[in-house]
C-alpha cells in the first residue's frame, strides 16, 4: 500500500512537470508569434545637416539619438522582434519620409528618439514622452505613459510627464502607435553628461523595451 502511494505521488509529480513544460513551450511559441510580423520602427531624430539640440557640453543631439536608437534596435532584434531603423548613419532624412517608411512597412509601433533642451533654464531635467491624441485604433496616451513609467523606473530620472502633440509630423502622419521619447535635457550639464554614457543609454533602452512589452502584453 505504501509503495502504491509513493508511486502515485511520483506519477503526479511527473505529470505536473510535463504540464508545466508544455505550458512553457506554448507560452514561448505565442510570444514568438506575437513578435513576428509586428514591425517596430525605431527613429533616431535629426541627423546630417540637422544636429538637433547642441548640449551644454557641446554634444550633438543627433549623435546621442543615434547611439540610443542603435542599442534599442539591437535589444529588440535580440528578443525576436522585427525592427526597422530609419537611419543607422549620420544622415539627414525629412520627417515625412520617416513617417512614410513606417506606413509603407505597415509597422505596428513607431518610437522616435530625441533629447530635450530648455532655453535659459539649465536646471530643467528629466524624461518626457510625446504622443498624438488617441483614436479608436490606437491608445497612444496609454502607450506613452507605460513607456515613460518604465524608463523612469530604470533610470531614476525626473518625470516631465507625457505631453499631447498634434503638430509633430512623425506623430500625426504615422498610422500606428507612435511616440517620441525625449530622453533628457542636453541643456542640463549633469543630464547631458549622463546621456553621453553607454551605461545610461542602456538604462533608457531597457526601460523603453520593458514599457513596450508591458503594453503589448496588456500588463
């Protein structure tokens, strides 16, 4: 009787283990399928003849945007997502062309990377996310807040909140979830120096990826 009971317990343990492995495999497959065919466009702002903001430490926004975007591209590709980057060199591209590329590729998500600046206010600092007013097809506001929350959590930066912007071409001419991540103020010496480091750039990237995945997975 004792042997039978022990055998039943062992069988139950094996069955539980098998069910767990099957569930994990199915979850992995679903995750893989959700990544394939759902294109994400990464857009490093400015470039070429357009330097963007020039930092208090003489850094150029276009260079920092590109550095962060390349790291974000690599991170997402490593996770199995289909990713397109609007520029991977120091070149000038019209904003309307960036939006048209995302629309042509039928992207699901568009993330534009920028840095901020505050005229005559070197104390301003923090991270901000810009979005276009939501409609029935997209909830840009929720997406913006979700990404901002995770970037703040990863960096420890000050929050400058989410801001609705109807005037930006990369937001009002794209047909998918679209945000602009303002990664910090180049007019602030401490933040400008941080933004030039690979370590801080990786923290920003990790936050964007986590926020993006939280939104996709419905938290």
